[in-house]
C-alpha cells in the first residue's frame, strides 16, 4: 500500500479565529511588486525593469506566540519542575524534548460525545481504550478528538470541547505516554466553563489541572489539532516535531498522521 499522509495542523492565519483576541497572531504580507526596493538594497542601482516581470520576492512578517496555531507545549509551560512522583527535576523546555518522543504510533480517543466543558476522567479513557480495543504502549501518542474539532473556524471555538483532567492525564503518563494532543484550544476544559465552576466552588485544584499534572510526570502536549475525525482509532504513526526555540515553553509543529 502506498504511503498516505493526513495533515492535522491548522494554519497560522489572520482570517480564522482560533485564539482569544489578545492572543491572536498577525501576519503581514509583502507581495512581489512591493519588494523590489528590498532586493535593490543589496544591489545598488537595480531597477524594477531589471527584474523579470518587475517582480521582487514575496515575504511575510509574523507576530505570534509560541502557543498560536498547532503547537506543542513543553513541561516547562506547565511548571518549573516535573517528575515529582519519582525525583523532582527542572522541567524541560521545548528544545530539550527527546526526538524519539515525536515520531511514534498514534492512538485516537473519540470524546466528541462529551459536552463542552466536561472534564474527562481516567475511567473515561479506560472505557474508550476498551471500546477501540487498544492496549497502551510506552511512547504511544494519544490524540483526543473533542467537539471542538468540528467548531474550528467558529468564533466560539475556544469555548468548545471537553478537557482532560489531572486524573485522565496521569492515567496516560503512568503508562509511559509522553506526548498527547487535542483538537481543542486547550488540553484542559475551556476556561469559560472552568471559570463558572471556580466562581461556585473556589476550588483551585480545578484550574489548569490537566496541565499541572505535568508537575508529577513529564509529558508534552499538542493543542489545536484538526482533522482528527479523519483518523481511525489506531494504525498510524504521528510525526509532530516541534520547532527548536531556545528555552521556550512551546514550539509550532506540522502534525502529520502517516499510514504505511
């Protein structure tokens, strides 16, 4: 069978809202006829007529966070330390992630049936693994397909989908999972839903609980995936190498499912 590739990444774009207003990326485009002067600055005396069709180059300036677009969070994003259940150590930054973590068999959990704001549990993960007939292996990359996937492009996207709580996250990491991912804005439940629970309970344990599970066991987390509905439960390899940004909390990825 010929190799098949499935793109699981959203674009960096001005046109589709996938972040809160204060966090949105900005791309400024310079087209071919606008950049002749840039080329001429390297070659004094060069005129537009000297270039084929009077065109320079196309180039873009991008203003964005390491957490825009489809990206991977490093343990450093969650907390300054990790692995406290064994021996506490400094949390790795994105440039310190072992490359072997980022090209491994993928597993998809279908949590689209959970309501927006629901916090998935270890029992939910176990039940879904049983349903799809998959036994987790160390270094499996676990992707969570939520209701947010179908809402990408909708201004309400950041409020959609279920989240993965501390218990569910630890269920995975205790079994050797090092990389997880979601098609929602965050691995945790949308902030708007958690904020309502916080107002009612004032229980700080619910705030960012899935992320903070990284204090206990090291893991890397992909957010804002897309097209997960096109994947089977398993039988594919995920490629998700992050851009190497020194000392950073996250890096952009081009997530691709590979079928051989």
